[in-house]
């Protein structure tokens, strides 16, 4: 799945919450979304899950089955836990017997048996979160999106979350997860997406950017060859756009007399980082 030049704001004239987001996640990968409260982590996850639509840009190759677990499960609904999960199984397209089996499986794994006939508004926050996790897993998701999934869970359920993530990855799914508790240390090999200032940067385990975005200006006639060469060298081309006037080139060389008129080399590409 890819987010390509995604921008989002909640109102037409409102401030941009996220801008110029270019990220991708492949099957079998897990990415941890990090950042301070209020920087847009939940917004990014909702875009990935399809809960929100971008104001600009697009989300492509989203798997057909997405499991979405919000930070706060909406428990103010007039259903019992069992009736809600059965209904969500039907919404997910599972036939009756398959839906019943899936519900029983996750009710048992998450210890929800004694809450089967309890109405959702009467559940504790942690138990409601378990119901939210169960509904996201009734069908094996191609993408599982978890917003602070450890919040409010008991110790046994917290230990189960990395196990569930591993099962989704082993089945060829991808996982996006946010966390401020430090629980994601139990996800070895996870990528790290840092959200700050409305943008997303991939970080290495040391905290340094793992990927840098380079803008390259080339003559229009050479675009196809340049793109092909970059891809052949293993680089990811995010987008190609027209530029009305090529920016002045910068390249290393001997000192230049400051009194001499500037003569940019029109054949030299500009690379900025």
C-alpha cells in the first residue's frame, strides 16, 4: 500500500494536518507510527485504513480486507458484545457459520466469554478495546491498523497483541501501529515512521532518518531515461512533475569570481536534500 503525495485538512480553509506524505508498506512488514500527541498520528492511521479520504493525493494498493482498531472503541452502541461481533462478521462478508466460528475463536482468545451478553456501554475501557480488536480480526486482514492497541488492556491481552501482529505478518498482511507506551520494542524489525510538523519521516533504529527524499531536475526529454536508471539502481521514484523554469544548478567546482556574471549550466541537474 502506498500514500502518494497525501495532504489532509479537516476544513476547506483550515490548516493542513498532514502534507506531502509519501510512504509505502509492503506485505509482511510492520511500521510503528511515532510522535507527540496531537501531531497527526491517528489521522495518518485513519488515512491508511480508509476511514478518512485525502484532501489531495491518493492511497493506492490498499488491501481489500482492512482491520481497523481505533484508540477508543465506540462502545456507545445498543448491542451486546456477542451481537455486535456477529453483526460485524456479516458486515465483513462472512457467511453465518463462518462468522460464528470466527466470533467464538476471538472471544475465547481474548477472554471475552463472560462478557458475551453484556451491552457495550457497560464494558470497561479495556474490555471494549478487546471487542474492537476482535472485530478487526474476524477476517484475516491484508492490512491491520492499530491505534494505541495496548491502551487499557490487561497484561494477558497486552502480551497477545505482538502475537496477533506476528500472525498477520506470517499470513502476508501488513501492520501499522501507533504506541506511546514503548510496547513496540517487542516487534523486532519494525519500521519506524516519525510524524512531526505535518510530515512523516522514516527513522532508523538509531533515530536517524532511514530514507532521504531527493528532488532531481532533468531536461524533459531525459525524464524517461533518468527514471529508468534510478529504478534500476534500487531507488524509489515518488513522482514526476513539470517545472516551468529549471532551478539554477549547483555543483562542486573551483572558486567563482563573485563579480563575474552567473552562468548556470543548463545541462547540470540540481539535487537538494
